[in-house]
C-alpha cells in the first residue's frame, strides 16, 4: 500500500484515464462526465469497477468510478441502454456526485481472506491469495433502516413488544473479488479505502 504518512499523495489523473481506456467502455464519455465533477482538481486515488449485467439475451455494461481529490469524493456511474421509444439508437447515461470530504461519515471495509493461516502481509500483496472486499461509504444521503419484531426472554409471552432495529448509512457499496476483478482490483480498493480513511480523519 502507499505510504500515507506524507501529507500529499501523487496526482494519479493519468492513471485513471489509462484505466478507463483499458476498460474500453465509452472512454471519452466516461472521462468527460467525470471531468465536470472533478473540476480540475488532482486525483489522489481511485477505484474503477466494470460490471456487465445480463438483460434477457443481451449484455448491458455498467461502470462505477470512485475518485478522491484533496477536498471531495467523486462518485461516477455510466450505464448502457438499448434503443427505446424516445431514443431510437443505443445510448449511455452518466451521473456524477461530488461529496465534500467532511460529509463522509463512514468508510467500512469487509474482507474475506481465504486460507487465513497462510496469510502473510509481508508479501507486499495481501490480495495474492484471492478473496473479496466490500467497500461501503456513507455520507448521509441514503440511510437503511432494518426493523424486526422485538421479543422478550419469556418464551410464553404473547405481549406486543413493538419493533427493534438499526439505521445504517449505505450510500454506496462496491464488491470486488479476486476471481472477477483480479488481485490488482482487490489491492486498488484497499488502497483507495486507506486513502479515503486518511483524508476523512483530518
């Protein structure tokens, strides 16, 4: 992982453009939509996830990009659509959101590590053994409420105890696996989570 003890990380804008080009999913459309939100700031870290989905007998592609600037978290989505009644040719839709870093209130990393007894972080690539990572980021736009009936310890009690539950911030969640995204994809999301955690702790 990168050394985050230094106050400024390098600008990786060129690396992001190279990753978008390598993905091959409408690179100019994706880059131009991100450029509006990035607004000329340097990019300190990023994650790119290309996720094809099946729509009947066709494949639809979706790309999600998270980019970290010195002051904001940029979230970009691009989707592919078939022609419809309004637009007679296949088209792509994009959306971007720019979140000030002080609004980010949760950075959650869940990891699955196969063969934990053989895990060795000194190898330099903690993703080399496979596994998966789920990165969840919250900034207060979407809250998920999980409710369930409340119960007491008495198994014969028939009283209505109402409900109990929890509220969780869950604005975006990305799941990357070594099988689908490769070890480099796992490492990229871990590096991004570390950079975002560092940026939001200041």
